[in-house]
C-alpha cells in the first residue's frame, strides 16, 4: 500500500482531506460536525456544497457537479465516496452491497461475546429517531458485525463491519445492546461528558465504476480514540491501494 497524500492542486476544498480524485470519483475524509448534504431542516455548509465549489474551481457557471453516493452522520468522521457523474453514482450505489466498510468506535462497558453480529429491523419515528422493531412491514433488516479490539477504563474499542447501511445503524444497535457509543447523546447518555462522537469510518474497499479496479482506502486513527483508550495496536497511517 502507498501512503495517501493530499491532492496538490491549486484549489483545495476547505475542511476536507482529499484521499483520491480522478475524472469519475472523489474520495474524502470528512471531519466530525459536518453534514454530508443539506436537509429541509438544515441548510448549513456541507460536504456536498464544499465539493461542488471545489470541482467548479471557483467558476459558478461551471457545469461540473458532485453526486452523493452514501452519507455519514454529521457527528461521524471518516471516508466518503462521491461521484462526478450520474453514471458513476448509479454504478456505485448499484454495487453498494459489495462495498466493504469498516468503522472504529468506542463504547461504554465490556461486550460479551467479544465478537458477533447484531441484527434487527430498524425503523424511524416522527421525531427522526431510529429504533428496532419486530414489525417487518415497518423496519428494514439491518446487520452490524463487531469485534473487540481493546478494553480500557470501562471503555471498549470495537471494529465494526457494516453489513447494511441504515441511518444511525451502528449507534442504535450498540445502544440497544447496552453499550452506547461514547459521546452519543441521542441514543446514549444524555449527560455524556464527551462532546465528540467516538465513531469513525476507518476503511472502505470498492470497485471503481469505470476502470473496474479494486480501490482500498484506510484513514489514520483519530486522536480522540487514543486519548480515550490509549495506544491502539493497529496501523495508524492513512493508506490506499489499487488492484
């Protein structure tokens, strides 16, 4: 694997790290606190608006634009894939089940067993809160595979293999299991003293929509994680490979 470097172009997207860019796609690392795309209730600056400005290189008349392939919650940091054409977007979304996605998260307590899969039907209520339901006509079947990487001072570091990608899936599944994500005041502790959600989209592997090559990306481990649980015995360098 070779080390990822920031794109060296004249125009750079403010607040985002470009991991890879070609004529069809752009892969970035999103910081915590930034929306992927605006909503009816929130029109603040987003990954979508930042990258639209970036690909237009300051020219508002440019026809270049960015297409959303998938999303990360505002509070979640990590890797996002975006497309530069509708054809590329449709291909990536059509093959999304083949995309390999891993997250790092830190939760409260000690999990037993130390590896497993959490499965439930997830639905969303009128207050925009996601929950598990036994009603299969309402919820969508969701699977979250986890494994314990480290335990420290009442906290547990987990590797999450996201088998399906529902809204707030990881947060809901772990909270309902009795181990909410650190910093999650929506599904976890209302009085959580940690201001940052300990959830990071660490790595992703997918097939390029045009070249057909397998692309693998991995980000560095956020400082928040080492502050919470100490040294993490894993490769901390950001990297990528193209097969």
